């Protein structure tokens, strides 16, 4: 079995869903390995826009199996809504969508805990998507969680009630006015669980072991981005799972030796949703222009994304942590029209010039040092070949390849799957 990994190298929203969709025809199995409905993977084809949150991005390809791995946390309510949309589009997901029995369930009370915790932090909030992701992973590590496989057991509703009761007592400890109707939330939850139980649950590590014996190919699809990794991201403004390459092994039950290519995806500039440090963030017209042209709003939350120049220091760090073998640059078309572009090539960190990501990148400690580049004015969206790209963009790409020592194999020049240039 050949396993390739596809990962975001920034703070998420890099365009992973589009590239998975583009590459799916090369693989037998597409497997999500971490995260949950806090992800928003956007795919555009045939003039239609599709947003997936938990379901792998290969679902629109008939010949691919789509596995939700053990490292994923699943909200049955949101999952049902995704399935409803697939139904309306005529997608026969029942023959191609499989779920690990070891994946954990997000309960209604997990979402309530998330909201209460975030509200209690006031100005110190971390920018949670309020989807219950953090509390679910906390129950997982606390050995209290409910897993997909529990739904096949006769006592699962009693396990649910015990955990929900515990959550309600925890919510009362937060000094916030949280209004909710748990009976209504549970009614929606249990109805969604019925739909979830109509799908195929599998022992995913055994499934992948058999796939290895049958010489199947797997593309492991990451969610969020490397700078949001619970260990290696900009803590505490991170997600609750391992978004880096190591997370694919624990999130799917595959060995490190199975991994071959590691595809790293990044935008030609940088964005971030929610709170947290962002050294290259722009507060001027350039930042507003990036946001407007790039339609920079979160696919899951709808929140506007903060925009800034490309941060090569952070990108280099993400490549090293993940062992990236190929790069894919997204949204090059958004930078068309900028007379001058900048790339942050080093930091002034407490008076010292450094090229690595330090422990703390808060604005009082870090000042970005930029290298300037000539911009391009050409409309890239209709270009189909590498040779058509403007010289200034080629120079931009080659500079990054030289600095990172990794080839940029794909340049995206628009949201549609057809707007993809292979180099």
C-alpha cells in the first residue's frame, strides 16, 4: 500500500479540498485522519460550489472509497446535513463512504461546553469554532468518550446519558449565562444518529492493512493547518488534534514506513481565522484587497479571514515538521494586480535576526523582515500551462523553491478543479 499525505502548511484554509478532488482519480482510498466539522473543504466544479466538513473530499468520485478515520470526531447532526446535500446532488455515498468504529462522537453537550468555556474567557478567547471539537478530544484523552462502535452496543444510550449528565454539571461551573434547550438538541441528535447507523462502520486499521496487502493506494487528507497543530502550532491558539504528518499515522492506524509522498499546500499569501499571533498580517489596503479578491471568509464559520504577506519563516518550519516532498501553491490569481509583493524571509526576534520559528511569535517579540518582488498584472484564471505564467510569478515560485529546497508541483489559478496548473 502506498500512502501519500496531503496537509495544510499554514493556519488552515489553504485549499486542501480542491487538491484532494483534483488528485482523487489517482487513488483507491481517500482517508480523513483528524479534526471534525471545524474543517471546511471547498470544492468547485461544473459551476457548482460544494463545502464538506467531515466527509472526505473524494466523495464526488465514484471509484474511490472515502474513509472517516479513527482520529476524526463526528457530529451526527452536521454529518446528516452533509449527507442530505449529497442526496440532493445524486451522490451514492452509501457504497463509497465508510467510518471507523474508533472515531469519537460529538454530543450536543460537547458543543454547549465549548460555548460556555469560550464565553468565560472574555478577551482571552482562542477563537474556537464552537463545534464541540475541544471538549470531545478532552473526553477522548480522558477516556470518557463515546465512539462510533458504541452505537452498535445495546447500552450506548445509557453511556450517552451518563456523559451528558456529567457535561451539564460541568457547564454549571462556568459563570456564564448560557441559554439552551437540551431536549430539543437531543431530539435532533438522536434522529441524526439513526441516519449515521445506516452507513458502514469498519475496523479501519484492519481495513487499511488489507488494502496494503492488496496494493491499494491511499491519500490521507488532513484538516486545518500545521500552524494549528496542538503540539507544533501557535499554542494556545490551535486546534485540538495533530494536524501534521505524524497525526496521519495515529489517526488512521498506519505505520510511518507506509508513507511516501507528503504534499504540502499553501497560499501564495497568508491568512488566519480567529485569534492568535500573525506576524505578516496587513491592516492596509493590500490586506483588504487580498480578502476581497480571495473571498476570504471561513467555509465553516463565515468569519472574515485576516490576510497578510507570505511568511516563509513559518512555511519553512511547517515543511520541516512534516517532511514535505512536494508543494502546491494556491490562489496565485489573487495576487494579480499588486505592483509589488513581499515575502517575509526572516524575523527580527528580540533584536536578533533569525530564520526559524521561535517559541513565541507575538507582535511584541517579532518583527517580520521582507524581501520585495515585482508583481504581475496578468489574469491567471484562464491559463492552462506553466509556460503561460508571467515571468514575475515564475520568479516568485522559483525563489520559494530555492529557499525551501522543495519543488512546487501545482499552481492553482482559480477555485475550479480545472483551474489547476501542473508543473
